């Protein structure tokens, strides 16, 4: 009896298989992207980054659906993301367009990698605290998708990345800085994926898949470029005067959601109404 009790109280030190297998698949895709870019196979490298995005989206959802979340899984996922969405896009961009630019080339790639590392570290410290409707800064998978879609589109159209090295370097730096900015990006987590939709919505989804299949590189480039720009645009639309803390700063400096702005306008409107009533009296 005592042996059974001691055995039952022993903590389970194993790891959950399914979500960590998916995380490993994403890690492998990111590593494969690096190796492919080193061998000059840039289209395969870009596609591998998008495949890593798919596995990254699956592992967390599978863990929640099967109730197999763990601290190990969260840490492992973060390390895999650093490879797939930090190191891999930076090196793919460097090998495709930046390696002829000397210091500027590898520094541009490093800015992206460092931005991804800082973005992931900040995200991990905000879990359970930040507003789930928004990302603070461009999410690293979306930033990686911007770089990968540019490389994919350029390779498909026979463009030599070295001919546009300066432009690619600037884009790589800006994308890296967007990850550590305070710009708010919609996370789309408030969308009710379990709810019912109109038949027309399903038809539109089918058409989207058809368009993606016909020209995936260009469409993905357009989608993720617009998403990357949505953060600064939303910020400019929702603040009365742009300040430094709206762009970069500590976590507590970034309180400028739509609700905050609406509340500020309401307070100012009430103050102006009170002032007008006092003047009349």
C-alpha cells in the first residue's frame, strides 16, 4: 500500500507528444528554410517559413483542445519561433539580397533577428496580462511572412535580390523595428470561429482559396504587407497627437486603444458641455 501511495504521488515528468511534435515540425521547417537559402533554393526557403507558420498556429490550438498545455511546451514553442520567425527570415533575406552589401547587409539582418527575439521575450512576459484583442508590435510570424513573401515573389518573377539589396535591407530593418514597436495590431482572437455564418461567407472563403492557389506569392505579399502597415495607420487614426510612447516605450506607455480614445473624447465632450452651461448661467 505504501508503495502504491508513493508511486501515485510521483509527479509526471513526461512531455505531451502531439503539440510538441507539431512544434518540432515548425522548428524543422525553419531550419530547412535556412539550409535551402544557403543552397540558393530561395523559393523553397520562403515556402518553408509559411509551413512553419501553419505548424505554429496548430500546436497551441491542439494543446488547448486536448488539454495538453505545459510550461515545457510554451518554452519550446518560443525557442522554435525564434528559429523559424527570427533567424530563418533574417538569413533568407541576407542570402537572397544582402550579402553583397557588407556591414549594412548583415546588420540589417541582425536588426530583424534581434527584433524577433525582443518581440518574443516581451510577448512571453505579457501572457495573461495584455489585451488579447491586440498584439503590441508586429507579431514575429507576420514579420517573417513579409520577408518570406517578398523573397518568394521575387524568385518566382526571376528578380535577382542583389539588384535591390538596399531596398530589401531597409524593408528588413523596418520590419524588425515594427516587432518591437508599440503599434497595436488586431489579433483576430475575438472572431467567433465556432459560430454560424451566411452561405455567402463560405462561398467567399472558397474563392479566396482559389485566388491563393492561382497566385500565392503575390497574394500573401499583399496581405501581410497591408497587415504590417495596419499598425501605424491604426495608431495615427486613434490618437489625437502622436507621441514617442505611441511608437516605442514601456508596456504601460502604450494605452491608446480605441476604447481609450473614445473615453477621452467623451470626457472632453462632457467638460466642454459643463463649461458651456456655466457660461450660460
